[in-house]
């Protein structure tokens, strides 16, 4: 189960910065590996400014976080990005 929200947005002169939070919930009694794939569809020019977890850039429009959600727990992936055009 997951919840995704835009936590912050600053839209000024041909630049857009956003903070995204993705909360994952594991209700099982064992830890679960999860891959979270995020589409960066706003612009070819995107830059991850900071991230709470390691990620891999799949291509210019996609990143993926490989995380393990502890048993019977919630965790939040948070990242801040900048788009320019």
C-alpha cells in the first residue's frame, strides 16, 4: 500500500521545484523489498536536488528507488527535484 503527495511546489521563471513524498506501508510480519518507479514527465531537463534514499535514473524521464520496508511498519521516500525549460 502506498500514498504519494506533492509536499512543496515553487513555480517561478521557467523553473519548477517540487518535493515529493511517497509513504509505503507494510502490514506483513516480514520485511518486504519494494521498487518505486517515478515518472518525471514535466521536462527533459530534470535534476534531483536531494533524496532520502538511493535511486537509479532509468532514463531522462524515470527514476527508481529500491527499498526494503520493515515488517509491520511505514516508511517515507522523499525527494526534491527541479525542472527547467
